[in-house]
C-alpha cells in the first residue's frame, strides 16, 4: 500500500514540476485497491518544441515499474509533413519498433495527398494487436530447419504463433483412425518438425482431403500455422478442433519463409484523389521485398434520390480477395424525418449487415447483424447467424445491446469480450457537463450468461470519470464476476492531470 501511494505521489509531483518549467503534457495513473493494492498503470507525457518540431516523450509504468519509453516527432521539412514514433522496452533495455510518415498535398482538393510510410519491428513479440488491425497478420513464416537444433532454438520459438513450411517425410501410426503425427523435414527418430492432428481436426482433414490423406501428403510441402510447442524434444504444432485446419495448407506458405520471428519492415504508399483512395503495402522479412495488400476505397458518392454510397475493396497476398464493403447513407423514408444508414461487409471470416435508423431530433439507433453466408457446391445454402447488436443514442445517453449465439465469432467482429457461458451484453454510457468545463462520464456494462444470478446477470463492470478541478479528473472503476465464489475481480481508483 505504501509503495503504491508513494509512487503515485512522486509521479503527480513530477508532473506539476514539469508544468512550471514550460513543458506541457499530462499524467494519468490507476491504482488497484482490491483485491490487492498495487499500481495498475501510469503514464507521463511530456511535450516540448524545438525549431518548429514538436517532440513528445511517453513513459509508461506498471506494477513491476517503468516498462515502456516512447518518443513522438512531428514537424515539416522541404514541403513535406513528417511525423513518426519510436518504441523502447525500458526494462529489457531494447528497441521494439518505429514508424515514420511523410505526406505532401496534391492539387484538386484540400484533402488530396500522397503519403509514404515505413514501419519496422524488431521481432514478432513487438507486433501488437493495433498492428494486426492496421496491416493484418504477421507476414513472416519459418523454414522447418530454422527450428533446429531445438534445444538451441526453443527459447526463441517456444510459444510463438507462426507458419512453418516443410516437406512431409513420414507419418504415424501406419493406419490412423482418430489421431495422426506428420514428420516434417526428417523421419521419425531424427530431429524434425512435427504436426499433430487429432479429434475433430482429424475428421475435418478426412472430409477436406479425403480418406488416407496422410498417404498423399508424403513428399508434399505443407504449411502449418499455429502455436509452436515442445513435444518429445521436437517443435510441434497441434490441431484439435475442426476450425484449426483452416491453418493447414498443402503447398508453400503465403507468408514469406525465413527465420520467422523478425525483424520485419512494411512499406505503405497511400494516395487520395477525392473520391478515390488507393493504399498499397509491401513487406520485407529480410528475404526481399514482396507485395502484401492492396486496398481501393471509393468515397461518398451521390445516388438517385439524394442518398450517399461508398465502397471498399481489398486484396492480400495470402487470401487474394480479403474484403468487400458497401455502405449507404441518407436513405430516407417517406415520412417522419426518419432515414437509414446501411453497410454490408463480406470478409474471409464472415459477413455482417448493419442497419442504422436515424430519427432527427429524438434518437439515433443502429442494428447490426453478424453472421456468415453458407455455400454448398456454389449454391447459396443460407445464412448462419452469429448474433446481433442494437445501439441507441439518446443525446447524452448511449445504450448498446449485443446478443451472441456464437460468442467466439461475435468477439472477432466486435470490441466486446465474452467470458465462458456469457451470451448477452448491455452497455450504458451517460455523459453530462461537469465542473471546470469538463465532462462527467459514467459507464455501466452488464453481461448475462448461464452462470448468472438474478435475470442471468453474470458480470458487471462500471467506470466513473469526474472532473474535480481544472485539468484534474478523478476515476473510479470496478468489475464483479458472479460466476466465481469471490465475485470481486478488481476495484481501482485513478486520476488524470493536464498541465
């Protein structure tokens, strides 16, 4: 308790000291009070200017101390707007990644531009979820022989999720019935890479590749993607569920084979000539530059009767077609000042339909349907419904409800996480004016499930942000999981200071 409070106080005092020196920025911190007292998170941001270049320092602290140190740069040179960021791991004393953008305005419109970007990662461990959202999955694969000798490479590759490429040499047992081991690169009793297939994954492989598929695989190059673990002194990727075989391919990996874990560079070119935006990505896993992704977007266009429409189309090296998105706005009804916004998104993983009614002056609502179109022999077989969401915006109150028939699939398509046995979510956010020109925000989130109490209520989370002085905001938040004997997960307090 004393350690957390002391650390909290020193950082707050330091933020106030910098404010007096002409450097501006902010400080925020969260301390966990229950079940244990410890610093959960703190961040100190300092901003200064040198010769019209703005330099920002970000220092991030956790319960184990100072963990991350980042620097951000923003300015212009020779008519180019330039901005970038570099990341360091303070505890490991190592560089993690950086990105840099250079942009120039183009004639024909104030929003037209050409932007060139370069991103670099030291290793796969520094490729975060935000990077996956921006650039897609990690594009570097690994040759099977790069995993050996395993006693030397285990520390590097154990637990990493990668694609491994190599030839199938043999299999075991001679006549598999429900489980199969593929020996890749070398036969049994030799150092090798192993692919283990069992249970529903084995049945799915039989359905996809035919009976005795293991015989046909001998001599073929395969690509297996998953978490690399140790089994029998060799590296292994195991497939258990039917969905797992989506990560097994006959042929070379679409990801670039090499050492697999990095470093990685991605080069992006983006040009916008309203209403068209074209983005092209290339990558380099230290094996040469290769194409990664192309995305074409068409901005708001006026259709008949005054409605607006837009579209987007993307292709990748791995999947070919990646996503097709078509959106519509200002679809008016004949009365009542009601209009609609709609969007249909087709992806490799699923399809979603979003319908958002807009009632001027009262409430804005949104209906989203999550699912996947089912095909059989090129014939439309139906629509598999994963779930749906309803969102209503009542000026200062936003209500969001999500019903998940397949929680795992809905998680992939939304920003809501479902715990085991949870299948419905209700979120309410209330915002109003607070003191000192600030905003008071209260958020409550409810999850319902099979292990819930009254009305199947299984989990509750709340957060309150309240300004108490100019540039000073207090935060209180907590979570209770009623499926556990001790329902309190955490209860935290925090603050935000701007100076």
